[in-house]
C-alpha cells in the first residue's frame, strides 16, 4: 500500500475522532467528533490527505492530537498535527506533508478548535514580515560581498555566530571594495541599520555587520557619523551598534567619549523609532546623566 494513502484507509473505518491540544490551544477540554456520517468522514479524510513523506521528524511535540476509533471503540490511530503543515503517525518512518494544511486547519476551526488556524495566520504574518526584513537587509549589503550570502543567511538556520574565518574574509572583501575607511564605515552602518533594526531578538545573520563594526576603531566610527553623507539609516545602524549587548571591546568608554551633540542626535533617533526596547537601551547609554 502507498504510504501516502495508508492513513486514509484507516480513517475510512473511523466512527469517532477525539481532538486534544498538545500546545495549549484553548478548547473546552477534549473535543469529540462523530464521523458516522459518510459526508463528515469524507471531509476529515480529505483534510488529512498527505502528498509525501518528509524524511525527517519535527523536533517539537506538535499542536493537535487526533485519536480515531472504530464503531466498537477500538483506537485505530493517533495522529499529531505540526504547524498546520505536517502529520506524524506511528506507521510512518517520518512526518508527512499535508496536501492542503489550510483545509485541516479550517476543519478544526469548524469543530471547536480555532487556535491552530489563528496561530498559523500569526506565524504566516511573521514569516512575511521576516521575508521583507531579509530583503531589506540583503538590499543594503555592501558591494563586494557577493558569494557570501548563503553562508551568512545560513547562520540563522544553525544559530551559530560567524566564524573568525568568515569575518576575516568579509573584512578583506570590504577593504578591497572600500579602501577609504569612511566609505567602509558608512556601508556597514547602512547595512546594520537595515532589516529588522532590533537590538535583540533579531535573526542571527543580522548580527554580522555588528560584528564587523565592533572591529572598527571608534575614531573611524565617529568620523563616519560626522561625514555629510551620514543619514537616518546610518544613525539607525549606529544606535543599534552602540546600545546593543557587548558590541564593542570598550563599549562603555567609547560611548562616554562621544561628542554630546552626536549622542543627542542618536538618542533622538532611538526615541523616534517606536521600538521600546531600543528606546530603553538608548536612554541608559546615550542620555546625559541626571544631576
């Protein structure tokens, strides 16, 4: 029997489905669904149709547990939904991809469990925002770094920091492309000010320009910010860098030694950002001491 149709064959015998939350989605305890009506049974089978096996198991516990029983009350299968996209069943060697994940989410919504659909929409919106942020970040990447994109973006999948070898390569490429230190600083500030712009909770790859800025002498950084070409996007990168967590070897001394007008300018930028975390950090680092 084709593995992708094996579950459907089992569900054809099901008379009752019992639904329960794995991830804490709100529902009135367990939900019992009568599948004795052929139409209702067919709807569930259609919603749980799978197109292929993934070859791997999701590391999380899943979202919704389906237990299906025959007319004698014997349990036929236990299936767990993951992220509105895959199913896990003990008879498969790996998780299986749903043919139409939204169809199963809509089925759950219609049977008293709206949480998975709501969470799916939230996750989808976040993914779209993340994609837009990534496009913005990539668009601001300085010239000369072509060929390193996959390695840099890959950091967000592995969760690791950039290796010394990668940082050394990026440094060499930037020095070759931007021999003038001011041009190099402005390019890095522009890059670091793009993407999500957050000082915490950002994708790992967005930290790469911050790592490179940490190697820039503070005198070059200040000269770049004083350059007539410095704009809001450069201030955004400077704020993110200077008020972040341990971004420079001598961060406190570097910030304290900044000219007061520049500190005021960067503080004003942070206050306009609408990012409460960034504002709080900027107040601690950049605001003048209280008398």
